[in-house]
C-alpha cells in the first residue's frame, strides 16, 4: 500500500468514525454505505472484481441471473490468472440446482457449500494487494439486491493487509471454508435428486382472473380516450415489442364499444393471436370473432380480423362506413399500396395504429397517415426500466478467427455486404467457412458457457443470408443441437410447425435472417445469438426484442453477439441503449459495461471491446448523414418543419450537435442543409452563430433569460432582470452582471482573436443604457423586418433554457457536467475572452478583472504521438486529490503562477478529460479544489523538469466518473 493510500485511509477513518470535521472524506477508502439506489451495488462489486487479485464471497442466496452476469467478468479474470472462492449454502432451498450447474462452468471459481441450517451471510471480499475491500450487509447475489431494484444497505470497508480486520476475516472465512463441502458434479446430482423448490403459501381457489391493463396500458388507454374525445379520427400508439400492444388495442375497443371492429395485420399468425387476446378481454360468443384470410371468410363477424392481402381483394364486400373502429397492427407497413387502399376506402369513427418502430426507410410517413396524432409512446429503454419486459444480459465476444488471413477477409467482406439488408448473392465459400466444424464448435462453446434462463434452451440465431441459415442449421444438427432454418419463402404451416417445435423443446434453435424482426410472438425465447453485422440500430432492436417477452420460468434473456471487424460496430452501444445519437464518452461507457438499461447489463469481452472502440474512435456520431434521417423522421412525426426545440423535446438528437455538425453553425444553416427554404442576411446568420455557439448550451442561463424578456417587451429594466434572475435561483452579483453585459454587447470578444466581434455581427446584440436593457439598433431592425429570424432566435433561446435545466443556476459550474476552456473563461466572469492556448493547462484571473479564480484543465490520458513535453502523467490520488504537473514555464517555486497557487487566495476549479484523442475540447468539472499543504515537489525525468502539486478536491469524486476518466477496468 502506497503512502498516499495509507494516508487517505487513515484520514477517511477519522472523518467517518471519529469526527467529520477532521480528516478527509474519501469514496476510495474508509466506511461507506451503499444503498443500491443511486448507483446499483452491482457496479461497485463489478469494479472491485475487475481490479482485484483474488476474491472471496460468502453469500446465502444466489440467483441464476447474477451467475449469468458474473460469467463475462470471471472469464476476463481467468485470462489474467485471477481466481476466487464462493461459499454458499442450501438454506431454505433458495439456490436452485440450475444455479449450482452454472457455477460449475466457471473454471476460476471454487465453490463450497456450507453445512447445516441458518447460513445467512452476505459478504464480498476483494484482495487488492496491500489492502482489501469488504462489502457486507443485506444484499444477496440476486438481481433485485444488486441491480437497483431493492433498497439494500451494504457497508464498504477497507483494511490494510496488515490490519486486524483483514486477519479476522481471513481466519473466519478459512474456518467456515474448511467445514464446507466442495461443489462437485456428484454433490449436485444428489442435491438435484432431492431438491424441492420453496413452496409459497397455498391460496384458496380463485376464480378465473380478470385481465386488467398494466401500467403502460392504463396510461395509453387514457391518452387514446382523450384523443378520441377531441374528435380526432386517427391515432398512433408507439410501443416496444412485448409491452402488450394487442391487449392494449382490446382494452381500447372495450372502452369504445363499437358496433363492428376491423383488425388488420399482414400475417395470419398475428391475427390468430389477436383474436384470442380480444376474446379474453372482451368476452362474448365465439361467433363474434371472425377471420378473413386466404383460408377463412367470416364475413359477418362483429369483430373481424383480416389479413391486408385478403381484405384488399374483397373491399367491395364492405361498405366504407361498415366498421366504426379500425385497428392496423404493425402499422409501419402502412406505406404499402394495399394499406393505402384500405385507409382510403374505409371511413371508421376512429382508426388506431400500432407499431414498435414507426420510422421507415422509404419516404412514406406513418405519422402523416395518422394525422400526426401520437396518443402514447413507450420505447425499449423505458419498457425495460418499467420491467414490462425481461432484462437482457448482453455479451459481445470476438467472432472466430480462421488460420488464414484470406479466409478472414473473405468472411468479413461477405458479412459486410449483407449489413444494410440489401439483397446480395451469398458467397458459398464464405458460408462454408462460417458453417465449418471448427467455427460451429467455437459458437457452441460460447453459447454453452453463457447459457440461458430456465431449464430448456429456446434459441434464436440471426445470420446474414438464407444460404448461411440453411447450412448453419444443418451443421448444428450434426453437432447434436437440433435446429431448423426459417426464411421468408417458408409458408405459414411450416413457420407454425417450427415455432411449436421450438416451444416444445424439440428444437434448440431456429436460424433465420430477418423473418423474426417483427410480428412473431415466441415468449419462450431465452437466448438470442447475433452472427450478422447490421447498419441499422432499428433492425437490431427489432431482433433483440424477439426475446424480451415475459414467459413463465424466464427471468432474463441472454444475448450473445459475435463481433467481427465491422465498420458499423460503433452502432452497438446506440442500439443497446436506444440512443439516437450519443457522445463518444457515453458510447464508451456503455462498451465498458458502466451502463445499465433498467436491470439489463451490457458486457464486451476484451477483444470485442477493442473492436468496437476502434470503430467508435473513427465514427462520426454527429455527422450530417446520421442527422438527416432523424430530421426527416421528426418532420414526418410532426407534420411540419421541426423547430430546434423539438429535437430536445422528443429526445431525437442533441440540439448542440444539430447546430454544430460539419459546416453548420446555427439551426438556420442546418435547415438549409435539409432542403428547407431559409432567407436570412449575413448579419442575421452571424447573430444566430453567436446565440448557438455562446448561449445555446444553457451552461449559464442569465443571457437567455434576458433575451427571453426582450422578445416579449422592447425594454427591460435592471430591476426586472434582477427579479427574473432571483426567480430562477441565479447568482446575480455585480461581477456576474458585468460579464452578462459584456457578452451580449460583444465587448467580451476580441477584434482579432477568434471568435471575433465581426464573427458575431460586430454590433451589440443587447445594450445596457441607463438603467435598462434594450436590443442593439441593428438587432432590433433585424427582428422587426424578418419574422423568420425572430422565430429562429426565439427557438434558440427556448431550447437553451430547456438545456439549462441540467445545470445549477446558483453556482458557476455544475459538478459532473462538461465544459470547454472557452466555457470556463466566460463562466468565471472573466471580462475578456481568451485564446485556448493562452489558458493552456491552467489560468489565473488578473488584478484588472477584480476576480480571484483559477481554472485547471487536465487531460488524464494522453493520446499517442503527443510531444514529450506534454507527456507528463497527472494521477488521481484516490477520489479526493489529483497529482498535477505544472507546465514548463512554471518550474521554479518563485514563479508567479506557483505563488498564486500556493497562496490560497483564489478559488480553484478543476476540469478533467479522459483523453485528448476522443474528446479534444470538453472536460468534466470535478468541483473546487485547493493546494494540499507541503505537496509541492520537483520531478526530474531526463532532460525534463517539472513541479508537481496535489490538488485536493473539496468534494470527493464519485466512483462512476472516476472510472470513466481513468479507465481502470479497460485492461
């Protein structure tokens, strides 16, 4: 244990257990209480697992779901030679034989079963070398206790290796370990033979339960009824696969009580299921529920369920107003000519559209067809968070590598050809490689290790081509795993037969390309395997959704993604989290397993992680080509040209990205790129550039609030502005108001250094005259003469105020948020903008500014190729301090900046970015800090000399942000 670790541990113990006014609080060491709410306990346990040298768990109750989550982590540890011990029991028969079966798969985990009754421990010990971390409290190794659902108390303790507490734990664990019985196949067989699952208390016989709306359905029903109450004739429900759209439709019809209903879908299987669901909800005679398909024609049924193909051929058999309620399922198909004909022909009182994915790749707008009336929307992340679906356990692993480089290249080319979903002729030689015995054996080894929920495998495999599906199914059968291929050419009878065989356990796998993207309901699916690359997050989510439906005995879905060297790998974190656009930091956090989607977990094995991160570093997540389809979808949804605020309101894309992609510098320019008519002067564009670049981010709302006031009245008094600031909880001291004035009249900006006053129109946007604020003359004229310009300014201000909700108005900066150097200079109220190079690694305000502020910028990981003079290593000292190297101009203790730092007269602000390579401008704000007494040292490395100091954070850094910045778990 290093000196700083010992010092920090001692200070934390004093602060936590003796006197909180003494010592120093630390998130890294010392007692800490975990409650499984803000940060799920699993993330803390995961961190200690991935950074420990060995571990010991003593825990009574273990769920199969958490063994599943342990598997990818223990595989990583096994590769590093890290082993662990697990002591558990059979107390109350909670631990099922399946749990012990899965534990036996973990080669670097030794398991023993404690003898006797009453074993009820929950402790997790991690050996970090010179010190150990111990988690003890109420949390068993179950999903509820670890992944944020249950309220738990776990005490985190840290002890030096020489500490008495470490010795006490080791002695106690060793004694119980010696008395316990090793988990072996023989022990498991005996346990399984005698196992009886815990029985719930018997209940009196209950009548057949009445089907009632779940939480989502109840909210959606209320929204549909509200929409119908307005006189609307059409409405759209967007609901993730598996959330109960069909039952929702039945409840909606039940509430409306139509004389006749027409339910339309494009596949007979959908109709059969819908018909049964409707009858369960609504009751009534069997004859009331009819089918209109190629094989059956129940023309007079009160509730008619029809395929679109058969209905289109028989429109003349019905009057246009014959049905007063029309439902179209999977309505994103409604652009097809047959659907158009139906919508044009029938005139129901109300038409309800149902879909999980309204976005289309053609130019047909589903939203337009339904008058842009979205009654209700719940997407996959929200559905998972609400536990309407089973959680998924995603594991990204590296695909099989062939011995010959030419073979790997051939396979990669073949898979890339099918990524977009376009028709291609399959390369028979590539398919032969992918279905060879060695590759199939590799696939089966991975699927066996990661397993599935429940007692029987019900797997679904997605591959690139029909030929590959056919050959792979045959290969799986040869290897003793019954499988069948299914393609769009197969008829309904064969589909139903194979689905029935999979459900009954006669088949282990169905292998397909895209036939199961939608409209097929197989709730029992408990393992989804991706053997294909896709360029579409929507298609990926559709395929993922096939396994998310709840089913008896299924607690989670295992998703195994075999990742090759594909250029679209960077889309995976977006598809898994449901994000339309994402920052590199957010995507990287997902790839590194630091993101939970509800109780769903995401892990990438190291090689797969490297492949995804490699494409992520090269991908343009904010490229105009990615934003264009998002804009078109939003326009289709709204039925009008979207405002910038619509991007924020509907969560489509970050407005800051929209206004700064490529050559775009404001929303007017973005609209022009989208083909929209925009007629503005050069001056008006420059003002919009100013609003977008300086104010839109909402990091200080003062300027936005004043602009909002001026848009409503020509003059705002200083008193009225002060009242507005106070109403919003904003700081309003004289130096802050001075800064606001200088920014809005452009005197804050230089005449030559970029951005210049000319860049922003040269003339004041707002003037402070006497005791009031008013528009600058040129700005006032522009607003009066150009309504489009006024609307764009108002839209930018509205959007900025919405984004400002993420920032504290009563402080200069918000901890955990990101800022550029330019942001920081303005927000400390510096009277002049400064070139980023002048700021360099740190900057102290001068005497003329009347300020006493210092800002420090740290790039924690330097990119390769950076010059030696900048390659000194700053280092976090736990969560409470940073070892910081001053630059080459300040190598003497008598230097002006060094003296300012040592004096303590300035308020110091610390900003840190993980890596220059991925994010060259933005830094996380870690809070205020101060020079740690007596920490100034001179460091000599060859021909380089630097001064180093410890910057002690006034508030310790939290676990998640520290791991994001340091990348401790990357290796």
